[in-house]
C-alpha cells in the first residue's frame, strides 16, 4: 500500500539525489529508528543510514546492504533547520524531530542513548553541510 502511494504521488527517492554515495559501506551512523509516515501517520521501524550529508531509510538492514539497494527515502540534512528531542511533543520516550523549511519528521529511538547519538550525528552533518554551502557561495 505504501509503495503504491509513494509511486502515485511521485515520492520515490530520486537516484540523482544520492548518486555516488556508497551508503552500504562505512556509514557515519546506521541503526534502527521508528519513523512516522509522511502521509499515513502510522509508526514503522526502519533501518537508517547517515552518510555524506544524506539520511537514508530502508525497510530493513538487508535492504541497505548492497550497491543495488534502493532507499525508501532520502533527506539532505543540509536542508534541515533543527534536530532536537521531541518527547514533550509526542509524549513518547526517546523521541526526536528533524525539521526542514517544509516539514517536520518525527522519530523514536530504541533508548535515550541512541536518541542522543542520532541527534548529535545529524547535528554534526547539518553543521558540516551549512559550512560547505557557505564556502561554495
């Protein structure tokens, strides 16, 4: 059902947006997070990979293991404004949010340490992305 929705609405990740990034090899961070759906607001456990300023997600860990893998979604963290805890918003432990100018995505980590590690890793990627963007101007 979700695949049909994504295909019908043109929400499939554009391969050009992650061309040349070997997300299956030596990611900066990888692990399980529970993500709220963009359109159908259910919570699903997904395998996430952070590499070279992109946050990828896959149905499971084996779906991210090879160069022929196709992510279910990709976010360029350079477009992100904030990453911060969201327990008070969602009323769920180990929750955090990632905000872009267009939307806010919500995630739940398995525990508080994982949540802090993800926030720190994504925060570093946001800063590095903003530095490289500033240097290119």
